[in-house]
C-alpha cells in the first residue's frame, strides 16, 4: 500500500496529467478540430475540457445520465 495520502488529481507518478487537456470550444472552431478531437479520444481514451465553459458540458452529461436512470428504472 502506498504511503501517499494526497489525491493524485489525474496525474501520473512523474507529475504529468494522464488525460489530454484542451479547450474544446476553441478547438471545435478550427477547420480540422472535430477530427482532431475524435482521433484523440479514439487513441487516448479521453480529453478534458479546460475551457471557460467546460463545466457546463459535464453538467449536461450528468443530467442525461440521471434522466436515463429515471427512464430505465424497473419497478
């Protein structure tokens, strides 16, 4: 077991972030931005949105998950 008590905050042991961090709103406005994001997710598995309104995308996904749970809930 590790002696480290601090959270890693998405970093690996060398201190670098494991997930690629980009401003998705800015990247989507570039000519090949959509393809770049798609390839990055396909190859790397995830992209973190660090833009100004990045948190709103996560809240929308959270709402969709809750809505899906309510709709698929068996009684």
